[in-house]
C-alpha cells in the first residue's frame, strides 16, 4: 500500500513537542494549529500509537475537499476510497464538527457522510442490502472549517493519554500527555535527580520514569487499528518488538514524588506499580517547606495548586514563597512550574529564565522555567 497521511492531534501549545516526537520516529512533519501532519508508510500507525507521548490521538486522513452544499458533501465523500480502509463488515460511526462553514448542522453532515460511505462500500463490496457493521471499529470524523471538509479515521481508539496504568486519581489529575510534555520541555536526563513536590496521583514522576527508561507509553494498552485488515499483523508485532528492544530497563533513576495528601501518595504508588515502575520512584508525604535537597544538578517539575478557589490564594502564595526560598540555596537545580497563578514570579521571588503559555485542559497556564547552573562533575 502507498504511504498514508497521518494527523497527530495535540493540545494547544504542544504542537512543536509532538512534531519533534514524530521527527524522532523518522517522519517529516508539518505543524498546524492543534495538529501535526505527516506522510508515512502504513507501519507508522502502530509505531506512532505506541511511541507518541504528547499527542492526543493519531488520525488517518482519508480526504479533504471544499463543500458548501449537502450534494457536494455527499458526492465528494462518496468519491473517496473508503474500501481501501474499511472492511466489508466494519463498523463506521461518524462524529463531526463545523466551524465557520455554510454547512453548520453537524448532525446533517454526519448523516450525509455516513450515507455516502455506505453507498460507496456497498458498490465496491457488491452488497445490495444494509451493511452488517459487526466487525472492527473505524471511527470516522467529518470536520468542517471555513467550508473545507477533512475526513479522518481514528486509529487510536481511547485517547493516547490513557496509558493503562491509572488505577486511581485525585480531583484534577494532569493528563498523562501533558505530564510527559512538561518533562520533555526540560533538558532533564535520566542520570539527574528529579522531584515533583505536588505529585497528586503521580503522573509527572511516572511519565518521567517511562521517558528515563525509554519505555513506549502505549506498551500497556490496545488500539482501535490493531483489528484493521489493511495494517498487516507483522507491523504491530514489529512495533511491539521495537518497543521492547529500545526499552532500557537497567537505567537507574532518582525520581521522587511528594504531596501533602497521604491518600494521594497511596494512589500514586498504586499507579506506579500498575505501570511496572514500582521500584523506580520514591513517594513521600510532605509539605514544600520540608524539602531537603542533598544532591546537585537536579530538577523540580511540578503542577502545584493554582489558588483559583476563594480562600486558597494565600496558602498557594505561601507554597510558592517557600519553594523560592529553598531553591535560592540550590543554584545548580532547574525548576519548572506549571501554574495559572499570575503573580507566581513575584511570590517565588525571581523572574523566570523563560516562560511558555500552555493550556491545562481549558485553563490557560504558564510554564515557568528556571535554568540551574550545572556543576561540572
């Protein structure tokens, strides 16, 4: 089969991180808002689903065209080679979205797309009656933006943040994809110590450990496209074998996750065990002001409380002040903090080396970065 066009979707602000990951897998990528687009062989579908730490999902582009009438939509959808992808008994539910387009009724666009695909498949497979739709799942999305229609198939199934290790979580857990991005946006290497003082259910330390030992984040889960006929089984086998070969289980790590809430520490530990990383991360219940640093050249990466609830602001300001005071005595350490608290630098007592705008869910946050002066060994 010829190359396919894949779209790795990304949270706003993380597109360049996803693009870098795609390039590391050996594919040339173009960045657009909220997505990274690349041409690749079919074997890239298993590899990208297994390896992309920061993408939300991997979609397969079936076609793109302009449509301003329902007739145009129907005919253009019907002209696409659906039979190259969807099996005769495939299930193909259609979801949709429409932004700034003449065809604004999403339910109508979905219904027309579904009908056009069915007509095409019946014609190609020689089916006179209704499609059975009892086989593998091929989720179709019809997305309209300024009258341009993009049709994709979702190769991932559950979003890629669902790694399969989360047995429990706190109130506002950080998505695994975002946690991995926070680690990848630093220049942390597995030989350096790493501490997350606000670890919650443990997502940042767990993602850091997976990165540290080069373990593919999708190794523990299933994907929708594992059952697709046009992707040879051997591609999946090869992708899983590659992941096994590239994992560096002997890499020693010095990662600590701490939180003020002992219940969350228990959950974090359970999640780490589920991820197969039980021995690699130390968990501690403690407050920020009790942090005692023994080594040089470490990293603090954290997603602390933002103080957005009434009455929390002073408590949170206090946490930031304590952290700033402690870290002043450890200039070789780098500190990376994600927060929506606008006066973070003032409370921390120092202007950041760099900051980056990111969205944690729908909350606009800044990723404050303080680069340590590394001590040469």
